[in-house]
C-alpha cells in the first residue's frame, strides 16, 4: 500500500460537500491516515503551489486556496496516487468523467473541489506540509 495527500478546497468546504466527499473517498477504498480542517494563509498557499509560480493562474490560485477553510487529509491505498487522481477526475470539471468527485462537485477549472498529489514524492512533501508525524496513523 502507499499514500497520497488531498485537500477539499475552499469551494468544496463552503458548499457543504465535506461529508459527501469524504464518504466517496472511503467508499472507494481509501483509508484515512490523517485528517483536519484548517486554513492556509496567503504565504502558505504561495509555498504550497510554488511549482506553479510562473503560471498565469498562480495569483488567482493562491487567493482562492487561502480564502477559506480547507480539509486536508492523508490517504492510504494500494496505488494511492494514481487511483486517487482517477477518482477525482480531470482538472477541468467539463472534462471530468461521470462519477468522479470533480464531475459531482467542481464548479470550474479553478474552483474544482479537491486536490490530489501527482506523485509519491509530492504526496510525502505535501503531507509533511500539513501534518506532523504524530498526526499520521
Ligand atoms: P491539483 O494539483 O489541485 O490536484 P491538477 O493537478 O488537476 O490539480 P494543475 O495543473 O496541477 O491541476 O493545477 C493546479 C490547480 O490550479 C488546479 O487544480 C486548479 O485549481 C488551478 N488551475 C489550473 N489551471 C487553471 C486555470 N487555467 N485557471 C485557473 N485555475 C487553474
């Protein structure tokens, strides 16, 4: 088994989808290793999305991700990173497959309800950004 990192983004939390999204995640075979509701500061969001700092949407992304509470979680499952990306669907909800979390809950390319790590290495970095070792079981 291995692990991935996810955030229910501010739009998903604001719209009251936290419970439904967590239910869908656990029903899809992911075990919750760590879980918390938190809010990123502007500086936190800038650091978390540093890899996108040259992209045209970076400012908008930072503003969006820091505008309200998120729910951060570490998830465990065989093939966790790839299977979770399949479960959430395409970045743009217009392209997301039927039954995916983004198809069900995302509103736009930017406000797309959930984040999922894109590699094992980034899953470990992103988990450590939000959780200490004593918060992951
Ligand atoms: P995530 O990293 O959140 O799981 P992703 O890997 O599907 O998403 P990336 O291309 O890494 O997508 O972009 C990171 C995030 O930046 C997207 O989830 C979305 O919130 C935002 N984003 C991406 N492209 C755009 C865009 N063209 N306009 C506005 N926001 C965007």
